[in-house]
C-alpha cells in the first residue's frame, strides 16, 4: 500500500476557493446591513462577526480533538490529496478496514475537513479586514497594525494546524495550536473594542484605580497559564487520571511524576526517551491543573469584587462570576462523569469566553494614575 505524503498541496487552490465561498456569506451580510455606514462602522461589524465565527471555530477545534478526529485525514491541507473525504473514499475505506477503531474513519475525516474549511473561511475574513484597513488607513482612527498583526497570527495558526496533523498530535504543538486560537480571539476582541472607542477617544475608557488594573492584568495572566495547563491535560489525555473530587485517587497528594509529565518536547503517550508515559505523570498533569484552578477561581472572585465597586464595570464583574461558575461546573463534570463530550467542549468554550471578556476589560479601561498623567501632560502643552 502506498504511503500518503504528509504534505500534499494538490487540493490547496480548491480549498482556498471554498474558504472564499464560505466567507462570502458573512461579507455579504455585513455589507447589506451596513452599506450606508462609514468604513469604520463596517469594519467594526465585520470584526465582531469574525470574532463570533472564530469562537465557533475554537469550539469545533475542541470537538475535533475530543472526538479523536485530529488525524481523520493524515495529510495536509486536503484528505489523501483530495479536497474532501468524498474524493478520498477509497483510501479512507482501506484505512478503516485495516483499523476499524483507528484515527481514520469517514466520520472523523469529515469532522477534520469541516474544521479546515471553517478555518480557511475565517482566514479569508481576516485577510479582508487587513486589506480594507490598509486601503482605508488614512480615514480610520484605529491603527491598521491591529488587523495586520492578526493576519500574521492567523497564518502562524494555520502552520501550527498543519504541524498538528503532520507531527501526529505532538502534545506541545497541539497545546500551542489551542493557545494560538485563544490569541486570535484576543486580537479580534481588542480590535472590536478599538473601533468602539475610536469616536470617543481615550476619554471613553472607564477609569479604574491602578491597583485594580494590576489585579486585572495579573488574573488575566493566570487565566492564560490555566488555559495552557488545561490544553496540556487535554492533549495528553490526562483528564481521567483523577476520577474523583476534591481528592485524587483517594489522596490529597497522590503519587505524581512531574519530570515526565511536564517534559515538553516528546511524542504523545511517550517520555522523551521513547518509553511509555507512566500513569503518575498523567496524574501530575491533571493535579497541577486542578490546583491552579483553585488559585485562578479565587483571583477571579477577588477581581469581580473589585470591579463591582465601579458602576461601569459591574457588567464585567457579573460576567467573571458567571464564567467562574461555568468553568467550575464543566470542569467538575469532566472529572466525575468520565469526560463527557458536551462538558469538555463547554469547558473550552468557557475558557474562550474568558479570554474575550478579559481582553475587552483591559482594552476598555485605564488606570487613574494614567489619566492624571495624561491630563498633566495636556496642561503642560497648553500652558504658554
């Protein structure tokens, strides 16, 4: 049997064309709804639509990973050199016959390719955002570097998507791919807030005490660390290493192998020397994520209390409390109900929503000291 090359670029033009077709729907809707609006308004709406679709893409990426469909097509960007599983039916049938419960089945191939189609469509939308921003850069109050950086980011994200397949679900690559998706959400949310504030200027940002801004930054950093740890749990299939709560394996401190569990550059299920990954390593991966979750939840609660003191940020505080409860419930469900698919996808969705919420909070607020310094600078410039 012929071995399928990892990279087969034969269908790339047709997949890109399909991405353009997918993107035409959102583009047409934005244009028709905002055809009489200024370019900045159309770009703001298109950015929000792209953010929504990227959020959906992150969820579908989690669904792809959790259904073991990441290798549903063992090559990139197509499926056995075809644009869809329809053209690859003979190769898929042969692989499924050889290994009925293996990574290649018709359903998994379709899940994997739909994920790639959606990613291509999102990429086209981001390309349009960057192109229009460059063309209209003299008329916009928002820097065109936001969509430019986002375009570069989505290209890197596509490269990591390819490596996810060609490196056979290498845990470090899959985790970076997840973080890249979250970073894309943050960039798009930052752009949407920038457009919202463009007419109001810096004065449109809510003033917060410097300490609260520092806590916001610190908690956001902890959220990113927790997402990375959660990705490491998922990509190493360590969720079921602890099947009870609050203890793990009947102990508050179970046997753990941190050295092998957090060896970054190794293949899935193996140590860096090629031996099987010990169960204690999976336990360490799971339990570190759990312990970190307690710290993050406490930080979110503290931040929500601080933000509640400012009327303009009470909506953010409510969102933080809601998402904290969502993440706790979905994470607990994963443990005690043996990792059900719905709860696992919901947990990823909660993390993505947290990134969007906190990015918006950072972009729409500023510290009191910064405001005072800016006012003093303006006064000094206006003085004779």
